[in-house]
């Protein structure tokens, strides 16, 4: 099975499609080939039959239409966080894990995703909704680069939960947004192929790998939250992924 996935999903979710090195491999599991693509490129590869499944995303500020001839399995939603240096957060009176008002950071230098990505447009729209245009001092499509620059107090960034470094990474203060922005993660396949054994197995495995209720609800370093799941937390589309949605025409 050929799978295209955006980079943070390729790093955190897709490795789970391979068997545990310490366990026994399922002889019926399909052989997986992975390529990292941004959503638009992944959709084009799917339309050209270069891949069988495309793991893509869309933002609450930037909805993404279902491509013609495709079906979609919704996997989960995740929050977008404001990430800044702990010293900057302290200077601004922002307690660990406290919700951030983007307008309060309009004067700071910003670290933005690459201009050819939906993540860049998301950051522009989120800042615009807060009443300002971000002033970039660095632009990079790799969120690891942006987080490394935050750790040097080069600026602030908006980062989806899946793209954050491992919990406990030094130099980062991570905050939910007072006006939440969410990223939805989907698995696309060509219409009519969802019942194919290989496609079905990979879709079911992706749904099982999706973060469960409450996963990633609190930013790294935040105080323990109350048991209730707050708005904007990682939310699976359903226990086993939502029913597939179908595009306009079959491929």
C-alpha cells in the first residue's frame, strides 16, 4: 500500500503501520510504502494513482474541500498552540499552560511556516482575526525548525499539537489559544477502493493509531487539567474513525 502523509503525521502516526520490532509480524498485513507530502501534493498524487491513501489535514480557519472522486475517513482533531520562550511568557505574565490572546503578541517577531503550505495561511488568518499582520523573522516549512528558533527566543510560532517536539523539550512554553484554532486530520482514498483488503486494513490501523479522548489536551509543562476534556482538545472523529465521505465523482 502506497501512503502519502504530511510530515508531522509521517513522523508520529505512520510508523505505527509497521510491526513492532519486538513482536511478530502479521503475515496478512499489507506492505506499506510511505512518502511525505503536504496535503495538496498528496491529493495530486492520489488523483494520479501514485499513492493509494493520502493522510491530509485542514484547519478550522481554512476548510479543505473533498477532492472529486475521493472518499474521506476523518481521524481526529487537534488544537493549535502558541509556542514561545518561557522567559517571554514570564515577561508577559502568561502562566504555564494558560490560554493566550494572540493580539497580546502582535509586537513580537513571528516564526512562520513556509508560504506554500496551508499552515502558513492558517497562521496569517489566525493573526488577522486577532487584528494584526505577523512580522516574520524566519520562514520554514519544518515545525522542528520553528520550535528550535523559539527555544533561542527568536520569536513566537503557532504549532499544531502533532508537530510539537516530545514533551519536556527545553526552551518552549506552550499555550492554548483563547480563540481556539483546530486542525483536522483525514485519510483520503479513491472512491470505491475503501473495501479493498489492503486499503481497509490501513484505514482501520490509522483509525486505531489516532489519539484517543483527552490525548494532548494539556500543553507540555502545563498544570494537570480537570478530568473534563476542555474545548479544542485532540478529538477522534469516532471510536474507529468516522464514516467515509464521498466526493463528486468516482475516479
